[in-house]
């Protein structure tokens, strides 16, 4: 059977999976899940992911894999999207853990508050923006002398970080002070299968 | 040269690395970093990890790997701590991303507020505790019919989740309603190299 992705098209964590599958030309089906209407809290969904979050990759009728960056690793291993060198593999994971801990928790949350909740005066925004800019600064310094996050080719680390960074404007973040990031975004955007995430 | 770990002994993220190295009987040196006194903000430290966080693994004089769970993967690949099966490898990462996104951000932060800042009335605590109990509930249901998080043996996913879970009391969380978690904690605690994290 084809893989089935349970995801929300306007979620960066879900968009990562679409880009990886399309880059690798792996056939899949997409089942749209509306997290805003509680669809990740149904008994059916919780049986696939007890943590109640999208995306989930259905590998077969009884095998489910949650966590966007774990899905990227599953799809990418033994393809050009994951390096073979042991240290480079760990560096790919280093940037994906950075993405989930230091980047997504700021940029994606600020985007959620602004674009989904439309709360432009939410008191959490200043701290989230400060942390978002800190993450962009770390990325910019790393990319100053590099084309991609790890090694000389596109990897799942680039796809993971592209997902919310290319929508930084949604989060109220200005990318102009981060020229290495914007150059890298253009480079990643030109890769096969990479696409802009739809707006809600 | 031996690996050098830059870490703080009372940090769960750092304690993970110590347990993995001792389980694998890999020689290393430990350099204690006091994050509370700003030592992760020095120019020397930021040259190793621009994100300014411990732990960092120095692989040689010029090669540095940050992010606790990326370090676990680097140390564990091709050892019994990381499975060989593709799906099981992805499931190990699934639980490690769960740890960093849904568990550490609640349990470790509540512990930090209570044990390091000693702010037992901090207004963030109720929400952190709610999220911490949700994470423990997900773990408990998963462990009901299992000995370890993935497969039939100890993996880096167990070490990652053990780090802050065995100190849940520090975070103000009661483990009594989670019997599968406490049984699993005892099982992991008995494994070679696994140790209790020191209190601040």
C-alpha cells in the first residue's frame, strides 16, 4: 500500500513530510486533519498517535509513525537526503533537534498566534519573537559560509528548517537582517519537490 | 584523543550523555559548565555551540556536536543502543523528538523553576505540570505492554526519557498514577552505566 500522511496542509511540521515525499518521488495519500476542530483528539486519531499531534505517517494499516522529524529520517535514510558519514548524520539530527526545540517553539508558535488565532496583541508574542530572532541569528551565522546545513547537498535538515522559516513573515519576523538565511531559502526553494506552504 | 563532554552535572540533557558513554564504556573527559553563571554565553563556548546550550560533545579539537539527542545518536549508532531495523530506528527518534518537544519543555522546565530558581509559586507551574502529566500519561500507556520504548532492549530513547523522568519529583510531579513508568524506571536504572542525576 502507499504511505498515508495524516496532516494539516497549513502546518509546517506536516509540510515537511509532503516536501520529502515529493522530493523522493514516493507515492502517498494525504488525509487532511483539522487540528483546530479537535480532530487530533478523536479516539481513532489517538490510536495512531497517543500524543495527539500531526503529522502521522501510516506505514501500513497497523503501523504508525508520529513526529515530523522522525518521519523525515524514516523516509530519508538510504537516500541522498541523509548523509552516510556518521558525523554528518549526527549533524543532521543536531539541526533537526535545534529546529524542534529552539526554532519551532518560537517561530511556529508566533505564527500560530498571529495567523490562526489572529491575536496580534497576545502578550506572549514579544518573547516568542525574541527567541525566533535568536534562532534565525544562529542559522544565519552557520549559513554564512555554507550552501546547506550539513555537507554540500540538500538534506532533511534543510527541509525541516525551511518549513517554518520560509513563513517567518507569518510569525511577524523580518528576514532582512539575515541575508545568509534568505539566500539559503531561495536555494532550497529551487530543489525538486520543495514548495511554499499554503496560507490558512 | 578522548571525547570531551561540556556539560552541567545537574542537567538531565547532560546526564543522558554521561549514561550513554558509561553504558558503552567509552572513555571521556567531563568539563563542568555552570550555565547559571553565564558560562554558555562566553565567546569560547559560543564558538563550540552558537546556540549557547549544554551539552556539547568535542569530538576533536575543532569538531563539536551540540544537542543531547543528536549526541546520543552519534554515540549509539552501530552499538546495541540503536536498533538496526529501519522502522525501529525511526521509532527511537520518534520518542527522542517527543522527549525534547513534549516532555523536556514541561518536566525539565518545571524542575528548573522549582529546584534552581526555588520559585514554588511561579505562575507558569500549573500549565507546565499539566503538560508534564500529559507526557507521563503518553509514556505510561505505551509502556503498559512493553519493557522498553522500542524493541526488546535498552536504547538511547530509554536513556533520553529516563534523564528527567527519574527526577519528576523535582518538578513537583507524582509518578504514583503511572505504574508502567515506575516499573520501566526501575528496569532502566538497573542497566549498566545508568545512574541517578545529582541534585543541585
